[in-house]
């Protein structure tokens, strides 16, 4: 297991990876001293995150190795298909998945995503247009959505509740 801390405009990010791919990318409030055991995948992620935050990247190309159930991985794959600068709802994800009764299970899988930004769970909002839960805080979610909307020339169609 390899680990690296990345300092972003919206907080410190703890990244972990194996030789197969990223296993964790999450915001931390108190960055402890971390022994940098980075590998080429984490270095590539740092470059791509820097490009993303600088407005030079809209798609990530680093391997991911997040562990989860087959259903969770299916949902995380759906999340990865949400276009940059757009949002969707759990209901729309359920329709895309092919089971509108799976909304709660989809929301649960979304909440178990441990790879922020690269698996863009921040692009999921409530059907009523409100920003809904984000493990790393609604202010960060809003910032990410506004950042992407600004770069894509779109207007953010979400509101805080």
C-alpha cells in the first residue's frame, strides 16, 4: 500500500493506492505527518488533480482499485460516466441502471465511494435540485460543482438546502 498527501484549493487530500490503482482519495481535516510512500500511480494522480484544479483537465486517466461489491462497482462506473460540468439525480441514475426501485441502494453505493473527484459522486444532487450529502462536506461539493460548471461554461443547477 502506498500513500500520499495532496494539498488542494479546498483542503488536504489523503490518497492511497496499490500497484493496481487508487484505493482511496478523500479529504482529511487534520493531515497527520504521513510518510510518503508514493508510487507512479499516486504521482500520476497528483499531476492530474493539479491539472483539474487549474482548469486544465476534465477527465482522469489513472487506474482505480476501489474494493466493493459488484453492485457498488456498477454504480461507481455509472458515476464515472456523468459528464464533467453536469449533475444528475439518484432517480436518473436508477433509470440508467435499469431499476427505478434501486434508488436507496444506489444512494448507499454512492455514499460508500472512497475515491472523491476521480469517481465524481459530487455530481449527484437531489431530484429537487438541492445539494445532498457528500462525505467530505457540502461546501466542498458546491465548490467542485461550481468549478466544473465555470470551466464547462454552464450554470450550476443546484442549491443548498
